[in-house]
C-alpha cells in the first residue's frame, strides 16, 4: 500500500505522530516542497494507492492529476469538503473520497467570538492609535444583552451559540433545515434569515453552494442596523463584497470581521478593506490553531486507516 502526502507545504505532518501512524498502514511518501509544475506533481502521485491531500493544496478538479494517479483508490482530504476534487471523475475511476468534518470547528467558533469582541471594543481603531502614541478613548459596546445571529448551523454555528450565551447574548439561528427543537438544543432561537440580518452581530457559518453563493446580498446588507457588525469566518463567496465595502465606507453598518476574501487570497496589499478602521481582518487563519491542526491530521489519518481496514468513514460523493 503506497500512501502519498504530496502537498504538506506547511509541514503539518513533519513533527506529527500521525505521520508515524500512516507508516504502520503502508509505505509513505511525504512531500513538503512545492512541485515545479503539474508534471512533477503527477510523478509524486503516479503509484499512490492512497493520497492524503492537505487543505486543498492539490487540484484534482481542473487538472489531469486524477488520471496521473493510475493506482489510486482513495483520497483523504484534510478539510470539510471536496472542493479540489472532480467527484464525478473520481466515481468513474472508482476512487473513494473522505473529509474531516468538524475538525476545525472549535477554533473557528472561538475566532468568530474574538472578532465580535474586537469589533465591540473598537480594537481596529484603538490598537493602531495606541501604537502611534495616541491616547484617544473611544466608547465600545457591551456584548451583554445584545443579539447574535448564526447563519448556518452546522459544526461551527452550533458551537458559536453557547459561547455567545456565555457573554449574556441572545442567539438566533438559521439554516435551510432549521427546526425550533434543533436550535433550542444549543440554546438558540430558530429564526428566519431576515430576522437574523437584524441582529446586533450577524455571523456567517455556511458552505458555499449554488443556493448560498451571494446569500448575503446588497439587499440583505441593507437590512442590517447601522449599529450592527457582520462577521464572516466561513467563505467570502457568500457575501457581496462590493456591497459590504460600500456599507462599511459609508458607515451604514458599524463594522465587519473578515477572515476570508474574494475574489482572491491573499488579500492584495492595496485592498480598500485594509484602510478601514471599522474592520478586523485576519488572513484565513480561523482554523489555523494547534488544536485544529492536530484534529485535522488525526481524522485524516483515521480515514485512511478506516479505508485500509475495509470500513471507510466520512465519505463524500458530490462536488463542493
């Protein structure tokens, strides 16, 4: 059994005990350097029975790499969706694909609440001002008694709710399949999407699908209160970013916390979002913590082991 990690460019497995675990399941080839081109990547995976791909680094959707891996039977994706795999082609090839659901959810939920606090206490303004030697005291916002909405109620959204309630906030929750009972189990109240847009803190925790792409539209942003904050630690394609930028510039909403960006990442150095004093920006790191990385690695290897033992788990079947 040949197991290949072709794209561990950040060395997530380098010092991980999970690499040794993989070694008990088969011969492991672990690559930490960038390939020179697609042909070099094809060489890395040519004889792989199993590929463990890290954070969608390798594109099996818009390249011929699936065909280059002639012996391939299984792909273990470090991540929640098969965004970089042509699932139709994988099915034709008889290649099974697994993901790591929920691995980063505690960290992303914490990051969401960190942004809520930073925005409420005006850190985007006060931090640089203090660094510049100023002493201008601006009035912040208490979380106590405020309303926080969670748009999307999966692994992450359901974890945000108890954290928000710990600050004395009321929590609203919306998803396509929301029920009052499901929301109540986490301490939230089921709400419509329109109701969620009226919260003091609007947080987004959705996958991007044809139905959700652009769901936070110009019209929905216009529904928000001028004192409200929008927080996106999910995917930028869910939001009309031009409309959001205009609302922030014109102070039609109080601020935003953004960990994800469109149309490209990294966020360009001249992005107008960088010049605003009512935004918290982070470089897509909500799930980049020691706890999340350890869980991602462990579950990805768990998935390989389950496949090798003949009991595959966490399988996905449709394109993301």
